[in-house]
C-alpha cells in the first residue's frame, strides 16, 4: 500500500516527505508527513483492529477535537482506515510537571483538561466502547506471566495475588467519556494547551480511571494526588476516593505485569533469573527509571528497559498499598 495514497490529493506530490514515527506497542502505523511548509501525523490502523471499534474511536476523537482536547482530524481514508491530523510540537508536559516552578500549574492544567474531557457527552453506542476494566484484565495478564514460567520477585507476586482477591470499591459516580490510556506519552503540551493523543481505547468508564492512570504513571504521592483531584473537582482539599486509590494500585500492577512479560519476550532473562528474594527497595523507583530513560542508559525499545519499567511500576503499586 502506498502511504501517499492515504493523503488527500492536495498533499500528494514530489515535495511530500513521509517518515515513520515509533508508536510503541499498539501495532498501528504512525508517520510524519511534511509538505508545503506544514507537518501532519498520518495514522493507519493495524489490520487486526475491528472496523466498528475504529469508527467509534474516530467519532470520539472528533468530539474531543471540537472541545480543543486533541488536534482536529483533517482527512480520513475509510478504506485504509487512515487518519491525518496536524502535528503538534511537544514541548514536554513531563518537563513542565518536573519543574518546581511550573509543577503546580501542570497539575492544575491536567486536572482541568480531564474534567473537560469527562464533561463531553457519551457516544450513542457507549455500551459497545471502552477498554476492559483493569480488574478484568489483571487475571489474564498474571496467568500469562505464570504460564511462561517467568520468575518475578516475591513482592510482585504477593501484591498481584492480593489485588486479584480484592473487589473494586463502588465509584459512586456515573460513567463518563474516558480516554482510558492517559500516560505521559499520550500527553502533548504545545506551550499553552494540553492535548491528549491516541484515542483507540476511549469510551465510557468511571471518572477516576483516567485520574488514577496518570497518577500511577507519574508516581504521584498522596499530596499531589489530592491537588490533582482538587483541580479536577474544582474544589479545595478534595479527598482521595477509595475507587481512585484502588484503581491507582491496580493500574500500576497491571501495566507492571505486562511490561515484565514484554521484557522477557524481548529476550531479557537476566532479571527473571535473578528475581529470587528481590525487595522493592532493590528495584528502581519510577522516578529513577524515568531519569535513566531521559539519560539514555535505559530504553523501552529493549528487553532490559521493559523489564525495569515493569518492576518500577510494580514497586509503585506496592508503595501505594501502605
């Protein structure tokens, strides 16, 4: 398939340059398109993706774009299930969050952005959309890890099996339109506004899911979580609901288990072979993992990096159980 054929006629020609952009583990093809002094992002759905799910995600993305939450869809190729959007140059939300001078502003903007998202109406076929609940996914992920006979530290095993025995607290809230995949890579800051990217998993969920997901991935402590919830609720000193705390632990463990498996399947066995009695204190904290990622001493493209990320997320889940 010609990538240029996915573009509108006005953007095709010898001056058009298309280059691949890494898109992690989703299986989608993502490309940067440069032509006529403008830059775009072309995303082509993987062959295995259900067409109906793709259309639902596209409609949700259009609603989010109309609310200024994500770049607008410029062109759609229905046959190839390809979408074209403007490229937003990322000025790093993570850097804004890490900087003490802008930390508070970053938290406030994050909470307000998620509130705006959750205020959008659910699509008419809401029952058919959305990612499976994490407590429904953890048993399968954990069973897969065990079936592969991958040795993991005992603290990971105890925490994961403990979570499997828990029941999720009632959220006490109506379902909202949720992004369902709010991690740092999907947050793009253009210097003024915060944009959410990659809407493939979007659909109805409880409002704490998105908040708990980004809190887990950023390793927020209790005080920071309360500031995030306060910005979201537009109310001072918002308490941390039991469902938020549960989701935060569960999401960190689910993603940790998945990345341990990704690391092992990518060929990294040293960590598994040496797991033994490894303690949380002997694994990288999430903040240190990110520091090494930025420094280039670890990479999520390698089995070692994926294994380290999995352990850091599992440690994050255990730390929030206390």
